């Protein structure tokens, strides 16, 4: 980057958590969709222990953008340096640095710096605004998680369910991909609106019925990988009991058919536990409730996908 073209921003926040905890959240970029509101999905392309290449998807100004970043991790200094190798216009170059400084009282000072160039002079203000909004959201989300580090294992849960299907992977994937047909095919889906302006990037709003008859409205971004038999998603508007929810549909073929797997990762919204589950309810009850509700719906969807795929197979 030349000095004449470079733009710089810096954002900082104090975090009431040990520096090692804060650094750990920043270093584990594959979990960022669970930690940061704007991040949708992160794929690790390469990693040698300190240097990594990542393909990242995130929302910005109502759109889903994607780029490849290279990162250098330095746990000794608690710094993470990054550079976008294929930024999206109007950004023409982007690099930056996460810095976590330890304070004497066991708190931390977190700083995020960006150096960037843009295609046109008029785009600099827009990029600066997007960076400021995203940095503020990232700082707030990371601070909220880090400051609850003693309860982190109770707040975060991940699990999966699997269904065996005797049918080709492409038939199963077809059912899971054609999500706009789900209101007619999946009983617990009451409504679904789908937008797919970019092939393979689906934005959807869905009303889901629960076992007790209640209806929850969610909004999600889905990234589809047809050749790998995978669909990953991030709920951008979640039910009240979940602070964050990411998931994946994964189709694993073998000689006799496929194993279809539904994976979920959730951060619970602690302040909503008693409001949703009643006075005296705790995080353990919330974990069981969310595990059963999400597992029941995703397993039902996988079984319907299996019936659909096996029916197509019998029909030849």
C-alpha cells in the first residue's frame, strides 16, 4: 500500500477478562460466526500452526461478502496480523492487526487496527463506516463472551444428529438445497421466504412451529457447497433463548448410501432462560431444551430428505 492511498482506522475496548481468554477467542477464527454478529462462515484453507489462510463470508450493508484472508498468530505477544488476499470492491487492499494487552488487574485492552485502500475516493467513507460498525459489534460481542469466561462451557453447546439414507447423495442434497419448497414438505416449517441473488448464497426468513404449538421466526444466511454435499448456515435473527446459532447439513456417502448429518452450535442467552422456561430455570435446563428442540426439528428434516431421496431412487 502506498502512503498516498492508505486509510487507517483503530478501535479499542476494555475487557474485564484475562488477556489469554480474549486472545483465544480471536485466534479461533472458525468459531467467529458463533462469536461475531456479522460473520456467517469461515473455512480454513491452510494452517501450519502459526500461519493460516481463511475463506470468510460476512454481512455488510445488507449483503453477503466473501474474501480470503491470511493470518499470522503470535500467542506470545497475543497479536493476530491479517491480510485480505482477494478483497471485494470497493476495497482494493486490506490488512490489520488484533492486539490484546494484559492489564495489572487481570483485565485486557483489545485493539483492532485496519489499513486499507479503496477503488475510488468516494468509497473511503463508506468502508470506514462499515469497519466502524463491524468493529463496534465485534468488540461488544467479544467482550460479552470473554467476560463470561467462567461460565463459557455452560453457555456454549455443540451437537449433531445423523440419519442413514439408502439413496445417492445428490438426491439428499437436492431436498436440503430446495429450501423454498420446505413449507409444503416439512411439517414444522410454516413459512419460508428465500432470496438467492448470488448462486449458492441463500438468505431466508422462516417461521417454525415448536412441539408446544408456538411459532418462532428466524432469519438465516446459507452458504451451499454442492460438490462437497454441504450447506452451512448462520441464523442472523434467532429465537429469544439463543444469542447465536450456526449449523451445517453434511452428506457423507459410502458404498450403501449416505449418512446425513445435522450439526448445531449455540450460544445461550442467559438472561432469557427464566423468561422462556419459567422461574428457577437454569442453564442446564436451557441446554436440554435447546438440544431437544433443534435436534427434533433437524432429525425430522433429515428423515424427510431420506424419504424423498429413496423415493426418487426407487423411481429410477
